[in-house]
């Protein structure tokens, strides 16, 4: 049953991404309500197999494949909620295929080599949930930065057809980007703070690189937000710093977890 739900939800995510990509390419707006309804259905269908993979009734299984699926499904929920007030449907072109890929990763559960975790304290659970939520918002910010960079380049080249014709004005795109950045930065700050409080040794051998890279990413995001509101940073500088911060976060968890699970025996 869970396998069927994974396939159906992944297919919906793929179709949403494909339809959005065609809309961006040909300059034809996609039906927003239809896309939102499809996104809601896909998110709901993905939850049972995701929760079953994460928790077996005795312990949490927070391996790389499971956590990547959790982050991407959480990103889709963020997108769904944000779309109520902001025109964020354009993010589907990238989030959809990536989410589908991570869902198929759940089918490879036997390859999830992380040690199951039980008897977690409320503080550690809060740290994990905040970390996932921060990744979700900042993933959305990274995709939004890609869209903003493309639109900025096209407008600079006086190209107002295709992509630029169906996206919101550049000012709105940047406002959406910084709303995701602010939310992600605040939650990331809380995640790092709870890590220092509740994780026994945040600079232990297997955690030191994650901690350092996460703090470096936090510094980049902090610098970007201060620069934006104090110095008016926007455009290419804003998107570049967004990419750098997100790249550090990817190295902090995905890179290190990949090495720990698949290369260090």
C-alpha cells in the first residue's frame, strides 16, 4: 500500500513540475487552483509512507534517504501554505521532480544505514524538527533565488517574453525570496541554539563538521539579511549569497551524512 502511495504522489509531483516548466518555457500561465489542489493531494498521499519510514513504532530512522524525503515534503507544505498569500507556484518546476526523486528513495529503505534512534528527549526532538523546518524554508529560498536570478538576467537583456511574462514582477519575486530567507534564518537560529543546549557534545568527531558548516551558513544568511536591509543588497548579490549559504547547509548535512552512511563502515 505504501509503495503505491509513493508512486502516485511522486507522479503528481512530477506532473506538476513538468506543467510548470512548460508554462515557464512557453509563457502561458498555469491554472493556479488546479496546481494547488494537485499539490495538496500529493502532499497528503506522501505523508503515510514518509511517517512509516521515519518511525517504526520503536525508534526514529533518520538516515539520509529518509531525511531528504522529509525535507522535500516539508518544503512542499511550505510552498502550499505560502501560495495562499504569495504567487509561489513557480517553485514547482524544480521542487516537484526533486521531491519525486526523494520519495522513490524511500523505496530503498534497506539502504538506509543510519542507526535507529530511541529515547529522544523533548529538546532533541525540537532540535530535529527545527532543523528540518529550517532546511525546508531555505530550500524554497534557494529555488526562489534561481527563479529570481533568471528573471533578473532576462530583464537586464530586455527579454520580457516567455519566463518573465508569466512570473510576478521582479520586486515581488525578491520579496518572496526574502520572506523565505527570514523564516528560514529565524528557524535555523533556533535549531542551532537548541543544538548547543540539548546535544551533549555538538563538536564531537561526527558532528563537528556539521556544526561548523551550519554556523558558517548562518553567518552568510545573517550577512545577506543585514546587507539587504541596511545596504540595499538585492539582485545578483542577494541570489549569490543565498546559493552560498544553502550550499554550506547541504555540505553540513547531506555531504557529511553521505560519507558517514555510505563510505565509513
